[in-house]
């Protein structure tokens, strides 16, 4: 690949995840502090990601794959996204904010597939060339978190400035505008599918892969993947507001430790996977969820801060050892004929329906443990996702039988 193209794609990935990281981590804190939202409403706001994940295959399959260049659609979606993020910045109530963030996520989630499409089409050897480019997405997410911490949210003594929380959406809007304009300079990526070819809805969302559920092992994995999304939703929705409420300084900056951990354990995963196998790798990933939330329940902003830091740092094991391993397992079970359908199905099940359930549960539970003084009983709140994770561990441990992979596992890119 030409060095100029590599630089373009790396910058594209950086901005793609910088935009998302600019507002996603702190949205819960913003909604509480600025719009007086309940945690049920916060759950509804975060669940827009799930609706976006459900709708995304239709945008990609019906439009991007057949009628327009991927880079042009990418630019168009991010330009509209910039407007919607600016309207989020201007919103004065949750009722005004929600339709804007809903519309934004419906447009943003397809761009995760589009940036991959643009990248892969320029590569001769994706397995070697993609990772050094995709890592810039993780760097972009970390950079967004650090920018929020040191520019937008904190005063000179480290106290949260609620008045500046909404500026994260302004930063996201500006960066989305830049990415939208920049996308039109990317290498041309024309559609490959025949626009006259008959479209099957089942192909778009992976229904062909449902036959994999006849395999008992895969059915157990599939159920576990949906259930583990409930604890995952607790983290995405509650971690930042939790750290802010109990008085941890610079929670957004500290949460970037999770992304650093994710990048590290992604490199470590092939070794662990080869040595211990799929079942053990998955169990370690699920047990990490149990430990993480137990640490959150007993940690505090004083002497117990190190427990919270360890819990955040476990994100790499929680995510990589379960979700990335699950992608590898799905790829192995599906075979060449159903690879794309199977990946579409597991993504729809987890980021679509699993997270949708998870955010609803997390919102209801957090509101249930609201104290009279406006604080929360976080110890009780965090023990619930920890308990759910224990349940998933037991289901997987008892019913999933160890097996040999059908082919050599390969680490493929997977969005977090």
C-alpha cells in the first residue's frame, strides 16, 4: 500500500473513533448534570446504539453495497451527523435531545462498516495491513477521552465543570464535520454488488446463519453472548456517572485505561487462545466481568481508588477474551459459505438486541437504587451485573463442551 494511502486511512480511523469517543463515555454524566435525566432515560439514550446496529445492515446492504461509492456515503453520513451532534449540543431538555441522538446513531453505526470497507479495498494483504491502521481508531478514542479531561470538563483543581460537559458534543460535531469533508478525498471505493440483483432481507441480517443454532455448543455460546451484554451495558452507561458521583477526579481520563488495556490484550489474545483453547478463553473473559463489578462495588475515591482502576483495566480481558474470541469461534463454525451471515447475526444479536435489553435493565436498576439525597447505592447496583455475569459463567461452564476449532483461528478486526 502506498504510504500516502496508509496515512489517509489511518487519519480516517482516528477521526471515526475520535468522534464517537468525544461524547459516548460522558453522555450519562452530561444527561444527569445538564438535562436532569433519570437513569431510565439515560438507558434509552444509550440504547440508540442498538437501534443503529439493527438498522445498519439495511443501509449498507440496500444502499452502500449497490448504488454509491463507500467513501461518498461515509462523507454524507458524517456531514449530517455533524448537524445532529450540534443539535444535541443545543438541546435544553432530554425530550429535545433524544430524537437528535437517535437519528445520529442510526447514521453513525453504518459508518463503522464503511471505514472497514474503504480500508480493505485498498489492501493486498489485509491481515497484515489492517491492524496498524485500525489501531489509530483506538488512539482516536483515547485522544478524545484525554481531550475531554484536560480541555472541556475540569477546572484547575480537578473539579468537574458541569457547564462545559455539553461542549463534548460541540467537539464531536466539529470532528464529524472534518471527517465528513475529508471522506470525499479518500480513495474511490465503488460498490461491488449488482444494483439489479434481488436483495434478500435475510442475507442482510444473517438469518441464513440461524441453522448454526442447531449445534448445541453454538446455541449456548449465542445465548451467553446476548446475556453478557447486560453487564456490558452497565459499564457503558454507568461507569462515568458512577466515578463522577463518588468523587473520583478526572473519570474520563481514567477510563481511557480501558482502551489501552483493550489494545494490549488484543495482542496477547492469540497466544492465550492457542495455549488454553476457546472455552477457557471465554470463561476468563466472563469471569473478568464478575471481578470488575465486584471491585466497583467495594472501591471508592479514596483508599479504594486502586480497586476502581483495576476494574477499569480489566476492560481488555472483558471485551477481547469474550467478544473477539466469539467472533473467531463464529467464523470457525460458519465456514466459508455462511461467514458473512454468521458475523452479521452475532453482531445483530449482541450490539442490537443484547445491548438493547442491557441498557433497559441498567437504567431501571440504577433508578431503583436512587437515594433520597440524589446519590445512588452503587454497591447494590454493581453487584447485579456481577451476579448476572456469574449466571452466564455457570451456563457456559456446565453446558458448553470443549471442542477443537474447525480451522486455525485468526484475529480479525472487531469494533468495540
